C-alpha cells in the first residue's frame, strides 16, 4: 500500500527534473552567444521571476568610420580602401531601480547591486560587428570578393581595421562622393542579477542574465576624385607622300575642368615613318581649350599607301607642379603615292608640240628645197 505513493513521488520528481532540464536547454539555446567561453553561463536569458534588476544604464556603442591614408583617388584607379572603425560609446549615467530581494539583508544586497552596475558598463561594447561597403554611383565599383568584413568585439575607446577594393571609372566626374558602410552589431541592453530561486531550475554558477539587442548604423565614407585634364585629338590636317617630308598639324582639346600647365605634345612614329622632332611645346591648355602642334614627318619611299595610326600623348604639370602624362591618343596619318612628274595630259601636249615642230620644220625644208630648184632653172635660161 505504501509503495504506490513512493512510485508516484519518484515519477513526479523525474518529471520535474525533466522539465527543469528542458527549460535549461531551451534557455541556453535561445540565449545570445557569449564572446568568451569563461562568460558563457552569464549570457543566459532567464525569466524575470528568477532575476532582479537593480540598475539601468544609459549608454550604448557608437561606431565611427574614417579612411586611413589619402581619401583622394584618380580616374581609372583600382585602389585598396583602408577604413578604421572606432567605438566612441560612453555610459552617460545609471539609475537605481526599486528592486530588492527577499531573505537578503540590505548591506549584502547593495554590494550585489553595485556588482550589477559594474556589469552594466559593458553596454558600450559592440559585439559581432558586420560591415559591407556599398557604392551609390555607377562610377565606383566595390569588388564583391572580401566585401563582407567581420569584427568579433570592439570595446569603447578601441579601433579595428577594415579593407576593401574599389574600382574608379575612367570617366567619373571630379568631385566628392560618399560610400556607404552599413554596420550591424549586437550590444548589451540590460543586465539582471540571477536570484537564488534559479536553483529550482537546476541552474547554478550563473550570476547574471543579459539582454542583447541588434543595431544597424549606416556610416558615410567620404572620398574625392582628383580633378585633372583629359585630352582628345579633334583634328588632323595634312598628308604624307612617299619619299618626302611633310608637315602634319594635330589639334588637341582639353575636355576636363582643370588647366594643363606647360604642356608638350609628343608623337610616336615608327618605320616607315620618321621625324627629327617628336615633341612640340603647347603651353597652358585651359578647360575646353584647343592647341595645335605641327610635326614634320617623313615617309620612306617604300612606305605602303594607307593610313598609319600613330600614338600621341600630352605631358603637363598638374596643380601640385608634378609631371603628368595623358592617356595615349591615336593620330591617323594618310600616306599617298609619289606624285607623277608628267601626267598623261602633259605627255599628250608634249607630243602635240613635238609633232607641230616637226611639221613646221618639214614645211620649212620643203620651201628651201623648192627655192633652190627655182633658182637653178633661171640660170639655165
């Protein structure tokens, strides 16, 4: 008769233990991850019936970003963009809440409360930071490889490096641009002290229950594209002739917004073309301005009759008085056949003149011959 209640009691204890174990498993699985194995038990999120909240802190992480190095880039450049993120979050204050535990005297409880306040200071630490760089303009491309960056933990007052690769289009207008850096992280929103009642759940050696929140900030990364001249060939006049030297005029135009100072035009020719002076000084070329360079170029006698594409470039000084070279430009130079000394019409005219002279001479000779015959007849008489 006594064995039945004992069996039921044992069954109830087993059920309670199983229930507590399941609760512990669910709580530990759903709790936010800890950054270190030593603090793992302190990141369990318990029901408020097993915790007490002594202090509320006012503070959170604050992430800032800046470029490490020169933020100015050139057109057509592929660059490694180094970014430094910094956590400048601060605790602005604490508030003592109206919370007390039973069965604990005031002096001990205040010591426990102050320890919780110390734990609240971690509210400014950003954890599991994820950052992906984005471009809002078609002229700047962020390479997808390595675009996702992760920082495990960033305490306040500390920095962490990020690195991305960007490609700047060769036709991007000069000026200032903002790249976007969305940063997502977790931070400790609240700490609650675990009470002795948690032992009823089978939880021991756990001092605090922590609540975490996720936050996303979109940071702006300002960069600038350097203003510099750009040139194009707008006109080529003159042609070359086999075996002769001719002057070819090449007109260059500065299509950008910056003056090219003390500019020189250079033409690069190869056999069967040649020149004794490949560089011509143009002087300053302002935005939208055109300058013409005259090159004396010789085509060899055996040069093929066709258009020859030769390269040309402009050397100039930028605003910092550094020597710069423009992109290579193509100049088309036509080579024509040697001019004939005598044309068909000229030959025909010459033949007509020769025939006419021959006829005149023939007529003159005949007259002389007739005159001689006539004088001989008179002598006979």
